[in-house]
């Protein structure tokens, strides 16, 4: 997985080239790139990869904990992206507990990681203006993107600004590859989806968005409103883990020490966040900084403070997001503690209100905790986005058992049943055709077949047997409304 990937899609019908594809070198002002490798997909389409394109200055040394600086450095000669072919990932740690079998418990990546990749199908030429997908990857986010203090000369939410810089690069340069800068879909899952969600409410919806459509899958983010104090505590833990007492020390410490500190924070320290982020306290993830992001996205969407420029949105979540992503909870007291990790000021009656949203006995308290994670960290974010964009939005709930976080990925990106196992191949193809139809709607009317969300809160229910339309359960059950009411009271400390 590379840090930011651009999957570049062409309308398959337009692709008529029968001769061997040739892909030109592309001048990107600060560098010229030629293809790194060319492959054929399972459906027989030839696709080339322009790998490891820098979109900003390396965020190292004095640029640590700063918004990305552009333009990227000048590189002479023709770049083929092979250098660092498999090593341009950002510094990443997957804690032992995360449900990713091959990644959990490992650390990899490098600090100099502001690269993106462009995939171009054969036959696409500059001027063709084909639709573009810009994929924002999701994963455990570390100190590089999210540590900051209001008392220090450092920027907040650097990771979010990195993501935006990548999208701005796409808007500026994708036409040189044959893409349409006015037809870009930002697509992401989990943390990547949370980044897109935050872009929609950045400056309360007033920024110029470098994309026109959004595909938001399982946005993973707790409803945080004011973490001013808790953010300082995280920063102090970052200093301590790096054996530093000042920002200057953090900026001068070796990449190896910083990576070790990051691993320690994400892997060894108990996460206090209750889902959605890893690391101590509120965890290392995006948060309202009072300027760029002024409040919890759920609250901003509810009050109309979101970006109107978006032409179409698909937003989905799995039915049981919390199933493998919630800590083991064994008693009502532990459940209350979990709730207060997110809402430290929640009084007993609010905790009780939350407990009563889930009609299970105390012997099923783990199930209650999982459902709370599903709602507070994912589904109510998805509902808030769909409700806000209403006539521009389409929604899905992924219900194929066990309907855990990330399970839907295999359906959008289905290749074969070994690398992307699914229960029903024709369902995966149907899901992919919905996605393609969304990407190819030039007027931004959304996917051709799924209903618009509208006032009636229609959703596609993705089941093993097909995709019937139903009513969004997070619109009919009052859970998201109750959660919103509770967090809107500043006393809960969300
Ligand atoms: C192209 O195929 C080769 C061989 O299967 C593989 O190693 C490489 O990762 C592929 N490259 C891309 C960009 O998919
Ligand atoms: C990854 O998770 C599995 C299943 O929970 C666990 O058995 C294994 O020890 C973990 N791997 C590492 C390296 O922590
Ligand atoms: C956030 O909390 C801090 C400290 O608890 C407080 O000083 C500040 O006024 C709060 N900000 C807002 C916008 O409520
Ligand atoms: C910080 O210092 C302690 C004690 O010397 C050491 O064990 C630890 O590895 C150091 N941390 C880092 C990130 O280098
Ligand atoms: C795909 O593989 C999984 C196991 O890896 C299996 O359960 C499933 O039935 C397979 N799906 C199809 C459509 O063959
Ligand atoms: C697989 O999904 C398709 C819808 O894409 C549905 O028509 C078919 O009945 C499903 N197969 C089974 C065995 O449920
Ligand atoms: C989706 O379909 C599954 C399987 O039929 C069902 O259990 C679930 O209740 C449905 N969800 C919604 C929101 O209708
Ligand atoms: C508990 O908190 C809720 C929501 O923050 C508030 O409406 C309610 O008045 C509080 N109850 C008591 C007894 O303080």
C-alpha cells in the first residue's frame, strides 16, 4: 500500500486500442515521470503505473509537524518511480490487536512519504478527460500526522493537510495524464473516509474542494468537539516517548528514534480513545483544532456547515463495524468506562441513556459495546453525511455476515476469490458496477441504480443475495439523534 494512490479509471467502452499500449513520459513541472510498470487486469485491460510521484517537499527535519509545503523539490532526469518501489509508505504501526492478519504487530515505512501513484488505462491520452478516482488509504495514524500543541510552533492536523495537498495535486496535474480535473471522486475507507469527511466540513464548508464527488466508506471517527486539554496530554506523551522535552528536540531527533516512539505509542500504550484512533488519551488522529475544523463533523453537518460544492456522495458503513474493533468489555462498569473514554463528562443518566439504546441483557454487554462503537464511531457519521447531502447522497449498509469493518473492500476491489474472497461473485460484480456507474455520472447524479437518500432515508442493503432498497436503520432508530443530543451538551466533554 502506497501512501496515497490514484486509481485512474476510464470508461471501458471508450477503450478501443488494440495495439500494444504505449504510455508517454509526463512533464509535471518539477519532475518528468515515465511509467514504472505496465500490467493487465483480470478483465484484460492494460494499465500502467506512474509510481512514487512527489506532491510536496519531504516532511522531514524542520518540516516535521508542519503542513505540507509545495511545490515538491525539483528532480532532474526522467523519474521511473522504481527507487523506493515498495518503501514509500508513511511510518506505520499496526497494533497487535487490529484485525489485519499480516500487518498486525508490525511496523514499517519511512518519514519521507509524500508520494502518490497514478494508474492510467491504455488508450487514455491527454485531452480525453476521463473520470478520476483519488483513493485515500486508511490505517492507524501516528504522531507524524496528528501530534500538535497549541503552545508550540507546529500545525494541527498535518495528516489532513497532506491528504488535501495530494488531492490538489490531482486537480492540477491529472489532465496531463488524460484525466478530467472537473470529474474527480475522492474515495476512502475508514481513516481515509474520515479524512474526506473532514474535508467536507473544513472551514465549515467554505474551502475550495479539489474534488467533485465523494465515496465515503465506514468513516471512522469519534464525535469530538473540544479536545484542547486532551490534545496537550497526547503531545506530552509524544515528547516523553521520544525522550524529548521540547519541539526542537522532536524536530532534530533521528528518524529511527521517532519511529520507535511512534511504535511505542501505538502498540504498547493502552488506547484511551474507545475506538476510532490508536495511541494514548484521545489517540493519534484528527480532531477539531478550532480554526480549520471547528467542531465534531456530526455537529457541523447537522447545522448546515458543510461544503455545498460536492455534486454527489455515496456513503456507507458495515452493519457490525464494532465487532472486531472494540476492546473486550465484561461488565456494565467497563461499558461506562468505554463511553467515558469518548465522553469524559457524561453523567450517569447519559451513560444509562446510551446503555438503554441497546436492548440486550448485561450478560451481552460486549455486544452492547460493539454496537456503541458501530454507532458512535462509524454509522452515525455516515448517517450525518447522507442526511446533510440528502438529494445528492446515496447510501449503503453492508450486511453480508459477519459485516465487520473493512469487509466491503473486497467487494469494491474484487479481483478473484483468492486475493479478495467474497461469498457471492455476482454480488461483487454488481457492487463494482454501482461504483463504476457513480464514477461515470458526469452530471454527478450519483449511481444509476441506487435510490437517492432524500428525506425518506433510502439505503441499499448489501446482502449475500442482492442489494434490496430499504430504509436506513440509523434514520429510523433514534440512536444517532440521542448520541447527537448527548454530545451537544458541552458538559459531556466530547
Ligand atoms: C505488475 O505485475 C507484477 C507481476 O505480477 C507485480 O509484481 C507488480 O506488483 C504489478 N504491478 C502493479 C503496478 O500492479
Ligand atoms: C496478530 O493477531 C493474531 C490474532 O489475534 C495474534 O494471534 C497474533 O499474535 C498477532 N500478531 C502479532 C505479530 O502480534
Ligand atoms: C475547550 O476547552 C478548553 C479547556 O477545557 C477551554 O478553555 C476552551 O474555552 C474550550 N473551547 C471551546 C470552543 O469551547
Ligand atoms: C528513551 O530512553 C529509554 C531509556 O534510556 C530507552 O529505553 C528508550 O528506547 C528511548 N526511547 C526511544 C524512542 O529511543
Ligand atoms: C470464496 O472463498 C471463501 C473462503 O476463502 C469461501 O467461503 C467462499 O464461498 C468463496 N466464494 C465463492 C463465490 O466461491
Ligand atoms: C448472488 O448475488 C446476486 C445479486 O448480485 C443474486 O442475484 C444471487 O441470487 C446471489 N446468489 C445467491 C446464491 O444468493
Ligand atoms: C439487510 O438484510 C439482512 C439480511 O437479509 C437483514 O438481516 C437486515 O436486517 C437488513 N438490513 C436492513 C437495514 O434492512
Ligand atoms: C446529564 O447530562 C445530560 C446530557 O449532557 C443532561 O441533559 C442532563 O441534564 C444531565 N443530568 C443531570 C442529572 O445532571
